[in-house]
C-alpha cells in the first residue's frame, strides 16, 4: 500500500522537504500524479480533480473518492468560514 503526502509538489519540495519529512526520492516526485494513478488503477474517480480545496496554495488536499461509474457534480465553495480549507460539495447522480 502506498502512503502519499499529496502536499508534495516538485516546485516546492526542494524548499520544504526537511520540514515536511520527505525522503530524498520524494523531492523529485509529483505525488499528485501518483495519487491519481492509484485512483485509475482501482477504477475510482476524483470528482474534485484540478480544483483548489486549500486556501493557502493551489492544492487539492481534500478528497471524496467515488467509483468511476458513478456520475457526480462537484463544487468547491469559495468561502472559508474560518478554515484554511474550502468547503466541498459532491452531488451523486442516480438513474
């Protein structure tokens, strides 16, 4: 089983690796891409893909993972309500 630190981004890793506990390999790895490969290989979908859920960086740190065959409509609500994460909404479409 893979363990991912999806905060990892090769653009920033070289600056923060020592604070975040990254291994030398992780400095040059785009774990977001690896994370998405795990979804695809298990027939799962990330309805929030390419959406920013964390206010301080253009990152998706929050996830709702669904079977690929399930149709969804996803939204990131553009109001922080006192958090550093945006609220997320995923509607499931049945039938």
